C-alpha cells in the first residue's frame, strides 16, 4: 500500500519549542541552514524515486527562491505551512487569514505554484480553532493536514477520526488528512506519524505502526518530518529540559531511519495517496450508479 510522505520546510529556529526562547525579531540575524538541509532530503528521495508533499513556510519561500524551484523541478507537491509559523489558536480569524493569504502569495511568486494543501504550524488546528478550516476553504484550499487525533499538551484533538475524510464547513468541503496513528486497547489514538516520534522511538515502532494500519485497517498512513531533523550540527537554541529533548534527541539517527523508511515502504504525495484515490472511488461509484 502507498503511504503519504510530507516534509514541513522551516528553519531550525521556527519550531514552537525554539520560538518560546527566540523571538521573530532575531530570525533574520540567525544563520540559515534550511537550504542545505532540504537539498539533502531531495537527494535522499531522488535515490529511492520517491515523491512527497513539501509544506512550505512563506518566510522561507521568500528568502530561498532557488530552493523552492528545486523542489518543484524534482516533481514534488507544494503545500502551505503558513507564513510566520504562528500557532493558529493564538491568532484571531482575521490574523490567520492575513497570514495564510500572505503565504500563498509568496509561494506563488517564488515557484509558480498555487498551494491547495495546508498544514498548520505545530498541528495547531484544535477544537478551539476549527474555525480555521472555513477560512482555508475561502482561501482556495481543498485539503488540510493540521489535525493530530491524539492528546498532547500543545496540540491534538483526541477522538477525532484517524483517517482521511471530508469535513463540511459553512464555506464548503475540505478534505482532512490526519497524521498517522494507531489505536490502543481503549480506543485511544497513539502517534506513529514521524517527526519527533520517529526521532525519539526505535525505527521498528514506526514501521510496525505503519504495517498495522496498512494491513489491519486497509488504510494509508501520513508521515511527516522536518529537514532540520536530519541536521545534528544545527545550533541548539531551545531552552529547558523538555523543549531540548523534544527538539534535539535522535537527530544523528534520523537520516538512517528515513532511508530505511523510504526503502521499506512505498510513499507518494498527499494528493496521489488520498485525493486521487478518493476521486477514483467517486468516479467508480458514479459509474455503478449510472448502470442501475
């Protein structure tokens, strides 16, 4: 079964754990590493002829035009990761709209692609910010991948459907593609979707989780990571024991884990895995209905 691979393209100083210590006013003065990190990812994917969805931060796109063109030239899908990596539930609806529209304009200008898939910074579409989905529809987005159906101190909607489905908003439908999880004996979602979970836990945990969802549930899994997670030499800016553990543990082993992942499993873009399959199912259903 084909699973979905996604990469959130941001600098090492953009994660929420780092932003709590490093303000936006310092971003432009910090050394950039995102181009080198992302080119490494592109090379690894090219070796296995694997396509992925790259969710681009507008702030990065504005400053790394050549990198954006390299991603597009390699045949990968472009999504939007906001402009300034601010948590959605800390923004007003109008602030969220302005940030999203700005990101779309920048991405269009830098790589000639209008993104139709969105991922919120730190999966910050929660029960308190579900209003954001309606705004995304109004901004032209057809797919969102911002909801993690788990419990976490900063994000997540426990009990949310674990697999891709369409959500009806007042402005129209949007397909929600949750990050991968498995269900425990009590029916609670346990994360397997990559990122910090892939860095912190043994590779066999991620692989076993994907196989379980593919085989037992007949569903694809959406996996994500950040280019900075392959960069063990990045400046360590997060402050505090928990923040540093979440951000930096497992960096040295992440490249090897990613190589195993794209060797052991077949991956493609979110659109190829979820939206194209849904369109095909819809067409088949229409054909069957027309014969009756």
